[in-house]
């Protein structure tokens, strides 16, 4: 089963991250890379990606004629998606365990960041499962 592990944050959190020392950032990223290599070794790794700053985000809707209408992010947004991991695991519990490891990656002073990570199963629209094609 594939799961997406979504890392969300706030402007305050991103600003705090930018204040980390270069060594703290290196330790944090090295930890994430190690987790990625371990998951690749077990065949559970599918993808991971960080996202550009929210200021670059656009909300797109189609008009009746199909042309896109874009809007910037809304100032009242308190949280935004920072990045994600996609894993292919045998159980939801395994996805939760991986999310827990990612969340506990070290921050300043080696203290775990405890970043909240939303774990969602990816629905295979081509599968014959009863919920295929339906929102979970």
C-alpha cells in the first residue's frame, strides 16, 4: 500500500528553521537522507520532495471555457505543505512508524523537531478494491 507522508508547517516554523546553524541543518538533512537510503534498501521508498515557498503557490480553478484562473495563497492560511514522502509499505502501522522517524529528526541542539506529519493512503484508481475511485 502506498502512503503519502505530508510535512506541513507555519511561517513561524519556517523562519525558525532559517535561524538554525549550518551544522544543525546538516545533521537534520543527513538524518532524512539516512532514512531515505534505509527505505530504498527495503524497497519501501517511492519519492520525497520539498516544495518551494508558499509565496510561489497559486490556487488554480478552471473557468467554463477551461482557462485557468489563478490566485495567490491566502494570508489567513496558517499552515502550508512543506514537502512530502511517498512510501510503499505493507501496513498503515509501518507508514506511521516511518512518519514518526521523520518527525523525530533532530533540530537545534539535537532535540527532535516533532514536526506533525499527516499520513494518508494513496488510493489506486485502477485497482479493483471496493473503494477504488472513491475518496477515502
